[in-house]
């Protein structure tokens, strides 16, 4: 019936062709270009003309509060651009400063390629403090200069303290009161004496 034919009616969908897509892209690009053109050729010059910029540097002292508020967005924009342009230079300077700060010796034997101090263990004594801040006047021995360095820089460097280990005192041999143990000790001493005589 005619009613069933209406229900089974096929809907045709028209897909855009490549030409249509290209035309749409051109329209979008043209719209964006017109927006940029309108801003830089009409709106931006008009905004700059409306700014209360005095023709002399001393004229800023006579600007009213409302005029300063009008200049504030523009001034913030200039500061942002200025920082953006200087950021590569600031990063370069910070990297250079980090490279310089890695050096720790600015005083001791600066003409030497490597500072190596041979020391005899016999000359160190029972206790010796060796400098680790590279600022001691008695280098390689510590003279306490690291305390001033720590106060000025917040560092926590200190000396390397070498101590000579003393030999433990010999322990006295005590003879046990146990008869069997006492007998075994006496037999051992007799055997040692016999082997010595032979």
C-alpha cells in the first residue's frame, strides 16, 4: 500500500566532495585572515591612538588615575613581550653561572693541573684534621676557615679527621680454679717446656 511505501522510503545522504572540503578550508582561512587584517589594520591602530601616551617623557607625571588605568594593560603586555624576548639570554646566563659555580677550589695551587698532596702516615700523629673546603691557609691541614664559609654560604662542609687506632692492651691470663682445667693447663705448659729443651 501507499502507507507501507512511505514507511520504507530510502533516505539518500549526500557526502561532501573534495572540492567542497577545499572550498570550506579556503573559507575558514579567509575568515581567519580577515580577522587578523581587521585587528592589525583597524582595531590595533585605533587602540594605540586611544592610549593616553604623552609626547614627552615628563608628561607621565601629569596623567590622571583613569589614564594610568587605561595604560596598565598595554604596559603589562610590553613587560610580557620584554621578558619573552630576554628569556633565552637569561637561560644562557643561568647555565653559565651554574658552570662557574661547579668549581670549588679558588685558592690552593691554582697553577697546578691537579692538586695532589703526598703525606706520610708516620707524620700525621694520633689525630689530624684535613681541609675539605679548599680555603685553609694551612692546606692540606684544616685551620677552621670552613666555619666562616658555612656561615656565609649556608654550607655544612667540615674537615676530614684522621685518628690513629691504638693497639688494645694485652689481657692478663687467669688460671681457672677448676681442678681439671688447672691440670690441663699445667700439662700443656710442661709439654711446651719439654719441646723447648729438645
